[in-house]
């Protein structure tokens, strides 16, 4: 059990925790949430004893072992497997002692303890963890120094998971993982036999892997039962109840104050006024619960209007060495408003494919046809280092529009989701999330037709991720998305493509289907797609091939459905805008002709909306019937 009692901590004059208290039961899986900069990582440092609190206490069983991912990624010549095995200090110590021990009694004790801690199966367990985090059997035998920083952080994560501490502290563990590694970790945390506290902005992980949420807000810790969706619902309900109580108390206080103001000077009512003053002093006002929502984010709409397809690939091969292409035989097309999510483990070629589309890599063979005037924006996390450290967001944007007035330039910075107070802050002093917003805004500044977003959420908190979802969905161009955040993918993508086995293929199914495939593959339960199964049913590969053929056959019908959906959305926005104009009470007095014209326009829009909705229903029914007929056939 982890008990935080009346904890107060200040840093540089700023209060991060103020008499904060929470109890995390033994064996609980707790998700630790809160806006960036509120003090979540600080609490971890206080729990581990790295920092000392100003007042209050943190307690847990004396014998409990605490584990967290090392801040320094391993870079020695030791193999990945040996590095992970060395994380179990007791096992390593006992094995070393067994080599030199001569006392028969002690030798017996050593081997008994080794058996108790499962030392003989340790290598298999370590290999399983490394495999789940994306390391092949061959990679596990290579030295840590062979791998980049991101992969080394996975090794550090594997080491702490293998050591199996009684209290496992994980601070944004998915930042260095791909979607496949995230899915594996989610399953691992859910089944972990001891207590886990995980700082995360991945709402899917927080829904699937934890059984309680600890919210750090305004220096206080508040625990909620269930996952993230349950936390949001409970907090909303609590805010509504608090607001109602606040309104009731404010009304009582206003009534008492009015009585005091009216009668305190009258001798006959002085005693009653004094009584009301005492009651008013006891009836303290209730502070409103507020949500510091993230500032909205928006992308400029495409300037050039292009005809589909905006890009087509035919039998393309690409890579870094013509003799050893990473990807081969890529044949696909990208249309004007496609939302494509790339799936597949890191190292399979997702970034290579993104660079091919962005014209950062030229194809070795095949044909790439691009629409005339096609504009592409490319965002990748490593580009954060390309910001000019001494320049502010305002100065970065001013470089792109040197002739624009200052007010308009600051308006463009605001569209990136940066507050006025941070517009003149040097880039080196911005938070990771603020840098990501700035870089997203700079990359898409010119109104591209296609955005390529490679892990855009790594430095964004949950509210900022929601703002990103909204911005992508409002953007009218095409999007290629690489992300380990399932919520982002599910909320924005309508095409899933798997990058693996040296090529890029459409995936038939949703993310839940993909999750099952990943977990089955990690557990060894999945043998692979090899044609028909023994009982005569189609394999997953055959089903996907059949679905791909059906998808191609139904593409024109789907296009009409999508066009209808887009038309419905635009008409709904138009009606909402007209309703806003018509809500002006002085409109008909000031300009009766304009009011009449707006009412007619709204009537026409509503009639067009009804007709388009009828068309959408008809087309959708045709699509379902065609799919059903194909499946029956």
C-alpha cells in the first residue's frame, strides 16, 4: 500500500502539491493524470526519495521494492538479454555466490532460493518481455550500443519489468513504443501481479490497464475508481453537483448580505443583522471546479483544390540501399480526403514509407504519380530539435510572413494553440507539448493538401490530444498518421495499412482486430496466414484478400457516401451559422430585408440537408446490401 498524507512541495516559489493525500491499495493499477507541468513526475521523485517534501509523508511497506525506468538508456557492449537479466540483483548475486560457495549448507540454501524466485526460467521470461517490446531473438543477442536512444529506452523498460518490483512506477512508458509495443504493455500492466502507478496521456491504456485514476489538480490528489472514461464521467458529475451547491450557497450569502446591508443601521434590527453577519461568516463560499481546457488547435485548409487521386504508387520499391530496398511492390492510391493510419512494428519501414510520400526519399523502381501543385507537410518528433532555441514562436512565424502586421502574425500563432503569455518565450524554454504545437503549426503553415504526422502526440497531454483529434477531423486534406495512440487513430483514421514483410498492404478490420492479432502473435498462439485452414474455412489472409477485392468493387459507391457525409456536415455548419445570425433580436428592426433573406437561405439549406440525408440513407443501404450479397456468395 502506498499512502501519501498531507504532502506539500514547492519549487522555485511555485506550489505543485499542497496538503495532498491519496491511498493506493496493494496490487492496484493506478493511472496518474493531470495537465503537463502540474507535478506528476515530481511526485514520483518524492516517492523514490530523490527529492524531499516540505511537509507531509509518503509511506509504504519497508520491505517493498520500488522500480522505475532508468533515466539513462543502456549503451554498453553487454547484450540486451544479459542487460535485462542483470536487473534482477538477487538472482545475479546468488548465481555469482554459487560459483564460489564451498559450504554444502549454503550451497543448498542458494539453490533453494534460486528455485523459489524462478531463476532457471528467468532467461525465457526476459526474452518474452524483450520480444513483446519489439526485439527479435537475433536482436536480443546484440550489444546495447548497437541501438538508437529510443530502442535503448525500450531495453531499460524491459529491465524494470523483468525485475518485477512491488511498486512499479512508469512515467509515460509508451513514448518510445510503437502501437504494437503499446498494446503488449497494456496487456502486461493489466496482468502485473503487484502495484503499478503509471503516468500516461494514452486514454486507451488508462481504460484497459488500470482500475483507478489519481488526478492531480490544483495541488490536490483525488482518486476515482475505474478507468479514464469513468474518471471523466465522475468528474463531470462532481462538477455539476459542485456548481449547483455553489449557486445555492451564493444565493444564501447574497440574501444574508442584502438583509445586513438594509438593516445594520437600524436599532430595531441591529441584533438580527449581527446574527446574519455571524451566519454569513460561517457560510463560506464554495470554489467552482474548473477544467483548464487545452487551447484549440487548427490546421490551415488546403489552398489548392486537387482532383483525385492526389498520389498513386505502382510497383514501387524504396529504401536507403538500392541493393537492399526496405519496401517493395507498393501499389496504392491516396485520395483528396483520405485518413490513413500506418500500422506495423518500428523498424518495418513506416518512416521510410512516409519519407517516400514526402519526397525525402526517391523510389528505386516503379512509378509515383503526383497531382500537379500537390503540397505536402511532414511532421516528425526529431524535428523538435530543428527549432531555433533563442527565437520565440512569434519570431518563428514572423520569418514565414515578414510583411504581415504583428496582430495577424500573433493570430496565426494563436491558431497553433499557444497562449498569448508564451508567444514571446524562447523556444528553448517551451515545454515539449508547446514545442510540438509550434512545429505542427510551422509544418502545415502553407495549407498543404496532405499532412504526414509521425508520432505527433508524444509530448501532448490528454486535452491537447483531443484538440489534435478535432483539428485533424476539421482539416479537409488527406492525412497519413503514424501513432501509438489508439484513441487518436480510431477517432481520425478511416483506412488502416500495415507496413511489414517488406511492403505496404491494406488491413481488413479495425484496431480491435489488429490488437487481437498482435497479442496472439506475441503469445505464440498465432501460426500465420497460410491459405485455407484444416476445417475448410478461409484463413485471415484469404478473408483480407476477398475484402480488398470487395472494397475495390464498392469504391465508387463509398465515394458517393463520403461525398454525401461531407455535404451533410457543411450544411449543418451553414444552418448553425445562420441560426446564430437570426438569433440577433434587432436583426429585423435594423434590416428586415436581410432577415428575410437569411430565413429563406436557412429554409433552402434545411431542405437540401433533408434531401442529402435521404440520399445518404439510400446509398448506405445499397452498400450494406452489396456487402451482404458478397458475404453470402
